[in-house]
């Protein structure tokens, strides 16, 4: 990534312009040609720098009251097998391996989604049974306190 | 309730633009062909979804690691009477992107990103000192098994 990529990233993270030629709009702000912006955005997507290009949803997911964070404790040698199995569950949107704490031994974290909290708990029990992982803790959200999009700055400062 | 009252055009558009906003000169025209609408209608619909906060942010999701950033999930166990004050300190940091109050001894959970590992460590120490809270536990990701899958909209009208 070079300074030109960063200038495009800076503009893109302000939001995709809502006009017929948004990439030309971005190009204009970066003093580039539209084709150059299109080419670079494609590369940023292909290389995985941009994970998803488009809309982040707001209260649609938040409106589903059955979202629940579940932390699972799995023996170290089973982490990959169980992590991959959890990843295939349709009701799970995220599955991460995380470093356990001395007083919190859980090493796999998942977000489980269902229309209601009761259905989410049922879903968690089902997953626990089918994968034979019985040591887990559910971490229901009492309140969402903050949700914002990160703002990235180029390491060399903004141009 | 969960999916609000979205019409068929809104659902189709949201399904596509969650991850696949076209990288072409006239992306809204291409979307218009996919959903059988007019370009202007597509732009106006997305604008309204942004205004209604159904779309929280119409901008790319970046892989923070690929941008050279460091990040972690963090948890802290805060006495009930201190929660509001500690949460206010945590949430005031722009580097903190999400935070939640959870039903567990570890009751405050947040995600944080910073331009380097060192910056991230300093930040957590700084928050701890400023909030006067018990040690903040970092739970860094060791492996991603599944991430941020697009929300599945049932197609058609719902009321």
C-alpha cells in the first residue's frame, strides 16, 4: 500500500458517495483518474485490505434480541476441530480463538443469533450437545454502550 | 419486528450491498439492473436507508491488521456502582469502537484498535488509570474461524 492507496482509503471511509459516479467523485478529491481509483479499489478488495465493500447495518441486527456472545472452553488440542465445526453453524456469525485468562479459561468465542433470547439459548444448548462441548459461558448483552466505525489514518500522516 | 418493515426493493438492495457494492464506473446503475429498478431510485433508496439508520455506515469494512493496526477485545470486572463512570471513560476514546454491558462478573466488554501493538498497550494502561478500574484484561484474537457473515434477509414483503 502506498500514499495513493491511503488517500483513497481516507475518502472511502467517509462514506461511498451517493451520486451516479461515486468513484469519479472519490478520484476528484484525491486528484486521480476514475480508472485509477477503480483499479486500486479492486486490488484492495482482492488483497483483503477491504473485507467488505458496502453497507454496515445498524439496528437490524440490534433489533434481533436473540444475539448472544458465548465463550467456550475447549482443550487446546481440540480448538481447531471445534472452531471449524462452530464456524459451519448457520446461526453463528463470528467464531474466534482468543487467549484465555487465568480466571476465565474460555478460548473460543462465538456470536449466536436467533429471533428471541429463549431461542438463542436453545440454539446454544443444541450446539453444546452436538459438539460435546459442555464447558461454556453465555454472556448476554444487558446494554449496547457504543457502536462506531473505526477511523484509520495513514502511518505517515494525512496528506 | 426483527427486520423492521422493509419493502422488497430495500431487502434486495441490502442483501447485495452488505458485501458486494460494484466496483464499476456506474455502480448504482449496475445495482439497478440486478434489482430491476432505476438508477435514481437505487440511490434514493440507499440514501433513505442511511437516514433511517438501517444502514449504520455506507463505507468499506477494512481488515485492521492489513492496515497495520493492532486490536483486541477487552473485558473488565467493575463494581456495579462504578459501571457508569468507567464506561464513560472507556467510550470517550475514539479507539474504542464497540462496548457492551454484559451479565457476568466481567461486565464491561469493549473492542479497541490502535496504530500499533505498543500504542494499544499504552491505551489500555491509560484507560485503566483514568477510570480507576480493576485491571483490564486483553483477549486478543489468536485465530479467526468465521467473521462477519452478511445478514440474510428473507426476500419479499414483511409487515
